C-alpha cells in the first residue's frame, strides 16, 4: 500500500533578529489512510508542523523530508504545489469558526 504522507526528521526553524529558533526537531510521521487529524496540547507544534508540510510557513527547514504520495514536497514548484493544496491535501486552521463560512 502506498504511503499517503511521510515526514522524516523534519526540522523547522525560525530566524529572529539575534538567533535561530528551533520550533520542531526530528519529527517523524507516516500516514497510509486519508482524512488525517493531528491533535495535541496547545503549543506543541501542530500548526507549525502542518504549515511546513504544505510549505505555508515563513520558516525554513534545513533537514528532513516531506513526501506526499511518493513526491518530495520541497522539490515541487509553486504551480505543482497549488495543484495539490486544497485539492489533495489541505488544512483547517486552529480557529475553524473564523476560517470557514458556516
């Protein structure tokens, strides 16, 4: 069975004026089925990690691999990313009542 989403050794970093802040380090994840939900305590990194998987952050990662249906996300150009975002893979942000029309 093909892996739907595979994340290996993801490291997400943010630059501050003086430092590099490590938001996520050595994150591993693999899903085979559809309709995935990532849950956890507030501040544990769900949003930062999920946004990184879709390349929606103003952050960068130096190491790691994010593969969707066998394709490396970091290798996709903007047009290819736009084809899968919202259509094949999407995200409901933490406050869905302000992001969705009832």
